[in-house]
């Protein structure tokens, strides 16, 4: 298999390479079209080559155009290659031969689409050849594409991996999300500090999307409710005087891997509804009225950049309701087109997977549509709702559990609040039946949290209405059942199940690491791309010297490429002969980038003290965005930058240690990082990381992991064996135990290494010009209430890092362990995860 990067170094600057007379794109296109006046079987008019020539010749009006225009023409032609199969997929699915799945998510962290689409369509080589004619190459074209950064981190990237796996497993799954005009912010580092800049990903247009105006729906807000009695005992609720916002769908194609299925990611954009704004509110003031259109369009303006925390902003609730209502109206309209208004089959043919509680307002919204719009009775509507909804929980962190103020929601969505209260009243009867006379159970389990202002507990709403509740790794699901959701587990044990996360092997191995992919295919054939369990076949070659050498050589070349990238992005010189030790992920205290930095300072001190024996020279890379309002996370970024600066500017240190903070970590950065990583840092406080998926991408690409017994690390260790995994630190139950009497001051005093590091930090060594800026960080480490227990794991972490160094110095065993890690990564294909969702949730009888 060859892919873009194999041929990246072909020199295409000379037009004569292509055999064309001209190196002007327009002229090349004209020549190609002239060569094919009637097209032919071997080069049909709708093939990629002629399609591209046509887009360039007829749609770009001027003779000179920039790389964005050329990219757009290319992407439009690649999309054209999908249109017929996209239509066929839609026609087939509209016949409802089987259940349809709607994956509802406020985030889809898609990254770039070009390379992945070509891989799925098996057109990579063809595209490379065609671009030669235009004196450019595929790799350059791929770099032009803006990441679709419509997500924060793991949760949004999971949704993107799932869409890829669903299409590749030939499943009728539609992703529903929001077309944010501004995705995840662009992170700049200025004087070591994070600065946020808007992500204008749509500024050169989005060639992949198709606006489907005639599938627009209207989403109501505000107004009030009225109750009408049409016949005795039959009350009918109406929500009136609403302000309606139009939801316009933009569809993106999701190609399955070489199987002709093209699924859809449907992203909603908010637009003003002309009648309302212009007539009712602003009579007489035309220009003001037009200006207020912005209020509607604000709903889909920007992604909230909080990972693993909530901010309770009204606009965020609007986004959640907007997505949920628009998507459900869409699903109901589709169903009605086929079955009419007989909803008895609805739950046979529809299931909605809620990606966290963000879209859980879909529960009362489905009830509202069935009750108020289609006239069903409560019991019938509730039966349908509870047969369709499935909920995935992503976190145990209390700051990430969504609770919405009842007065706020009453004002914005009065009918929805009425329905939630009714759901709760009926649910509390079930609780009272199970635990008679237990008032505390009622308070604990109520969907409405009392005490001060009332709040709606969105997770409870989701659990009550769902037939399936899943966690995202074994430990996480176990902790949900024992802790956070224990009452609900006692009430409904059968709802709870585990679906360990995964990542797509197309993007995260075949596409991002073409050299390793072709080495693997050389040994095993290429079936592994669809069945990652076949990678265990690599174990047969760990004693094959030539193979191990090739394996090591590819890692080295990937490290050379990463060295270039780091130089470009950070201005720091890495050396591919040193160990590449990488931690990239959102910056959060629970992920403990701080523990990593403390270890770097420890190594730095050892080097300054001349204690360089057994140090394996290493380059430490840290990258990730902090939520803009998360002060501690931002200080950790500043500390990483300052420590890096001190290390890199001391020539006594750089032979042993170098460090860089990579700005603007995103999907396309990870595609370069994970193939070139030796050591993957997965060092969260045990019990806090629900699963992690970065850990899996590194493992697939042959990195070794240093990690705690947390999230999916536990299952990775199970697969690869503890002799091939660098385990350290307290486990989840030890963390809970230690917390009771936690005394970090004493731990520091008893550790020579940690007290040395703490003294160096306190001395202001890393912030001579900005005294005091790290006090908050220093205090957090010595605080007995430090939730993340950084001091508790420090010594164990350093000892294990010493073992990492020792192992790295023995390259033969390191490379064998690397092969074993890739070989054992098959379980973490999202194909595997999605097969679980399919068999145990979506299609379960
Ligand atoms: C995989 C991925 C993540 C998730 O990383 P974790 O280490 O699991 O937190 C976040 N952001 C991007 C861009 C990713 O590709």
C-alpha cells in the first residue's frame, strides 16, 4: 500500500515531469479536457482527473489561483466521486430495511477529510498521479485543509472515530451535530502564556458540505404554555408565542473503508426566521430588525471550549436544545414519510445514542413532539422514548456533571420544563415503590436538585429515560455502578453496560503512519485495516532481525519528521537519536501534566549535579489547550514553557534533555506526533480518566506507555502484559484510601528527589523575572486537599522513569516491546467498540 507521504518527495516543480506543456493550472486543465472531448471508459467524464480539470477550468475564473482554490477544486472533485454512492446509501436506508441509529453529539472533532476520504475510496495513488500534472503533490494539498475542529478533545474525537467505524462496518448511522462557525480556538503561545484566537475554519469555504435547505426545521424558544381541554378529561398542551429559529442542515459525507457506503454527518446551522424578527418585534425599524437576525445566528456561532467542566451559560443550553430538537424533528419527519403517523414501529426502526448528557434534552423534546405535535398519549410516548434512548457517560468528575437552573430553563423552554417535572413525578413513584418510606432516596435520586435554586440533573434525566447506560472503560463503568449512579444501578442493573472506547485504525495507523502500515502489510497482507486483531501476527517476527531493524528504522524516520514539525512549531531543536517522550492532551489537573514537568525538573537537577549515569537522553514534548477560564491549567502551560526555556538554553543540559511545548495541539498535529513517539505519557490520577483514547493511538503506532491503573490503560496493560508496560502509582482504591489522611508535606520531606524539585521551584529558578507566578502551583502540591495527589505518586513515577531509561538504552528489547505493543492494540480499534454498540445496544432484541 502506498499513501500520500511515501511519494511526498517527488519533485514536481518542473512542469516537464508531468509531460504537460504548461505549468499553469488553468492551461493544464484545458489540455486534459481537450484530450478527452467525449471521455472514455478508462477515463470517464465523472472520474477524478476530468472532474478536477472541470472544476479548475470552469469554476476558477482567473488564470492565477492560490493553493486554497486548488484544494477546494480537488476536494469538490473527490466529493463528486462519492455522490452516487451517497445517494444509493440514502435510498437504501430510507426504506428502513433495518434499524437506523442517530448519534447525537455536541462535538465532532473530525480534523482533515481529504487524505482519509482518498484512503477510504482507494484513490490515493490516482490522486497523487493526477496532482503531478498540476506540478504539486498530495502531501502539500493535504496541508492546505483546515482542521474541522468542532470538538474539545477525547469526547469529540471519539464521535469522529465512531462515524468512521460505523460506515466501515456498513451500519446506517447518522451523526447529528452543530455547524459551529468557530470551532475549537487556535492556541498561540506568547511569552510562554496561552493566548486564544478564533478558529475561522470556514473562511475559505467548506467544499465537503452540502446545504440541504429543504430539510430545514424550526426550533421554538421562550413564549409560554397553555392548557386546553378539548373533551372532558383530555388536556392538550400548547407552547405559544415562541421565538422560532431556523435550523438548516449541512451534510458531510462519511465514506466507509472501500465498501461503497457513504454515511452522513448532519450539522445544523441556526438562521433567523424572517417573519418573526421583522414583523412582530421591530415594526417600523427595518435596519434594527435586520440586525437582530444575529441573535438567532449566534446559537451556532461558537463551540464552548470547556473539556471536562461546564460553565452553565444560557447560550450553551440553547445550543443543546437546538441540536436535539432539530435532529428529532428530522428523524420524525423521515419516519412519517415512510410509515405515516403510526408510531408503533418507531422504536423498532430508531435508536438515539446520546454522547454524554449534552444532548440529553432530547428526552423531553421527543416526548413533546410525540405529545403535542403528533397527539400521542403520555404512556405511549414514554414507552417509545424509553425504547429509543441510549446514554453514554464520559466522566466521574463532579465539575463536569451538567445541571441546569430550573428558572432559566423555564423562561427559555417552558414546555420542556413541564414535561421534565412530569417525568420526575412519575419516576419518583417508582423509587417510592422500590424503597418505601425512604425520603432520602427520593431526594438523592430526584431529577430535580433542591436546596436554593432548583436545578435539573441532566445525567439522571438521561438514565431514567434510557434503556442503556454505558461507561467508556471497564474501571469507569465499575466506578459508575459503585459510586455516582449506584442508586440507579440498584434500581435497574440491566441498563448498565461497558463499551471501552477505541480509535479508528484507518486514520490512526493506515493513514497517519504509511511507512509502518506498508511494513505491516508486507508481513501480514492488508486485511488488518478492517480487522485489527490480525496485528497479533506481528508477534511472529519479534526475533526476525531484519524485520526489527526495519521497524526501528521507520520509527527513526517518523521521529525525523516530528523533529522538523517541532522545529517549525516551537523553534526547538529535537534530536531523533534521543528518546521522544510525549504527553499531548487537554491540559487538566487530573491528567497531571504537572507530574510530568516535576520529573523533567528532577532530570534537569540530576544533569546539573553531574549525575548523568543511566540517563537516557530524551526530548520531552508537551502539548494541549487549556480551557480559557481555567487559571491553573494556564499556569501549568506557562511553567512548561519556562522550564523548557531554561533546559534548552543550557548547553550542559541539552545533550541529555530537551523540552518543547507544542502550540495548538489538534487532530492533524496528532497525526504527525503519534508515529514519532517512543514513550506515551498516560499519568492521570487513578479513577479520574474515564478511558483515554490518545493512549490507544500511541500504542497502535508502537509507542511504549508509562501510565497509572486508570481508564483504558488497565485494558491496554492486560492485552500487552505488564512486562511491556511501565506501570506506576496508586490505583483507584489506594487513591481513595490515601485521600483520608493525605499529608503531602511529609511525603516531600521524606523524598530527596521531590524536596529538591520543590526547592528549585520555590527558589524562583524558572521565573526570575516574574516572581510569584507559580506560587499557586507550588501550593497546590503541598495542599492536603490536593485532589490529584501529585506528590503521592512522584517517587513511584521517577523510579519507573528510570526503568524506562534503562530499557531504552537496550534498543533491541525496546524495539521488541514496541512491536508487541502494536501487535496487542487490536482490541482498541473503534470497529471493535462499534461492534459492541451494534450487538449489545442498537440491534439488541
Ligand atoms: C485523541 C485526541 C484527544 C484525546 O486524548 P486523551 O489523551 O485521551 O485525552 C484529544 N485531542 C485530540 C486532538 C486527539 O486527537
